[in-house]
C-alpha cells in the first residue's frame, strides 16, 4: 500500500465513522454548530484574500471534506471546486451542498491535481489540511497549484509555523509544523511570490480552535514552478505506523459517547479502532467493554483516561528522543 492509497483508506474509514467529527472535532455535535464553524473559517479566508479578491473568480478547495467551507463561500465566487482524497467525504458532500449550483466536489488521488488543466483557477486555497499531509504531499501540491493557477493567480493556505515537527509519511493525520523560511523557500522554488503572511489572531472571525497560531500565507504565481517532479515517494510501500493523534481522537470520541450515555456508539468506535490497530489496543478494549457490559461507566471512563495519559507520556518521551542533541 503506497501513501496515496493509505491516505484514501484512512480518511474513508474516518469519514464512515463520523465525517463531521474528523473535519471539525470541536464543532461536530450538530449541523448548526458545524455550519457555524464553516462560516467562521470562510470569513477568515475572505479576510485574508480581501485585498486581491474578485467575485468572478473560480476557486479550488484542497481537502474540502464534506464542504464545510464551500457552502458559506458559494455566494462569493463564480465557481467553486472542492476535492478530497476520501470518496466517502465526497459522497457526503452531495447532501451537505445540495442546491448550490456553482459548487462541485470530486474525489482525487490525494497527491496531485491531475483532473484539472493548466491555468484553470484564479485561487487555490487549503484550510486545516496541509498540516496533516506528509511533507512530500505538501510540496507536490505547491507544484500542482502552480500548474493549475492562472498567471498571477493566488494561493492561500494556513500551516503551523514554529520549531520543526514532523511525522512518518505513513501517519495520515499527524500534525506537521514548519519553519517560516522553509515555507517561503518552498513557495519561491515553486514559482510563487509571497505577498502576505497574516497571523490567525489578526484575521476577523479567525477559527483559532482549528488553526491555533497557524498563519495564512498569501502567494502569487509569477512564473512556472522551478521544481522538477520527484514522485518516487508516491509508489514507496508504506509501513505500519501507530499514529498517536489518530488513536487519541478515536478514544476521545468514545469517551464523549460514554459521558453522554451512548454506550453502543462508544463500543462501535472502539471496534472501528481495533479493526486497523488490533494489537496495541486490544487489552484496553477488552477492559472497557467488560466495564460497560457491567454498567460501570465511570470505571470505563477512568480506564480511558489512563490510556490517554499513557499516550501523552509516550509522545513526550518520543519527542525527547527525536530532539536535536
């Protein structure tokens, strides 16, 4: 299984579980709250692009999910296209975006923009998506964005800036943090001129729950990408990687279910987690399942808390091992 296939498998599994949770984990509880989070994110993007924006633009959303941002952005653009690696997400987007005639969504490979011709879009943007992608995929999307953008078209995205933080290529949800000069250098190598960097705190309606201190970068296409395509990594066989963030998110969802008295949904979540990580969590699942069956919900919650503490401790130790000497 290569990285493109693994991203598709992983995100399809998450979308089948609960698409809105995996898109906006703080705002998934009901459609109204989820829609409001999309509105805030859309306003943050519009604020970032406002000095350059034209309502006649055609725009592309990379990593659109079910269309959380596409719906509130629809009135502001002539045409919007959303793409996602997950076919499950795209299928669910048809319902979420029903009635919006100027918006379309499609499933893509997750590593390129091959469905689109050169110089097709005025704007390409990505919101809370690049940070979860392997660095190789991020760089490929910069190159592909250059190809599909019109001359002097715009690229807008947010990404965490700070001390370098990475995750194995096989980890399809782990957060990657970039150094500022790294992002600027990559943009320049791919034919972009950085025209603005705006902190999330300076943008009205900025969705800091999702972006933290990740700034928006605005870049303009000034020439063709100077990079040559290096895609050997696409076909490299992926190993089996235990993603700590992935597991924590499954466990957190199950814990919320238990607290709200939805034991059956909690059990389904544990079982879904075990399907793709059967060895590392089997004992925990058995313990929690037994406690739930006996009606000992509080003890089940305490067991989950212990596991979350163990995972957190492992993360800190792992970070120390990876830290430069």
